[in-house]
């Protein structure tokens, strides 16, 4: 029965392969998004923008809160190695 189902599902192989590739890209994007080193670099860049007068204090506070939430999620999920480089 397994061989027959594989033969019948063969036309859908490109779709299954595409779904796998999409899952891999999504996983890597999430890993980078929540990487503590990435978040810390974005926090530093945000502070530089504030000091340069490129953003307001309110914008800084809003974006800082978002970044700190990401950092908290990353540190709480256990998806890091502890050295700022995901998994």
C-alpha cells in the first residue's frame, strides 16, 4: 500500500518540496529575528538614532519596548546557546 500511495502522490511532490523549503526559510527567519545578538545590535542602532535626533523619544520608547519583548522571548524560549548566536 505504501508504494501505491507514493506513486499516486508523485504529482504532488513539487508542492511537498516547496512546503518543506518554505518551512525551512520561515524557521531561519525566526531564528535570526529572535537572535539576542541581532536584537542587541538593533537596540544599539536605535539608541544612536535617538542621540542623532533622527527619532523622537516616543518612537524610541515604542521601538525599544518591541525589541525588549523580542529579547525576552528569545531568552525565555531556550533557543539560544547563551553566547548571542542562536542554536
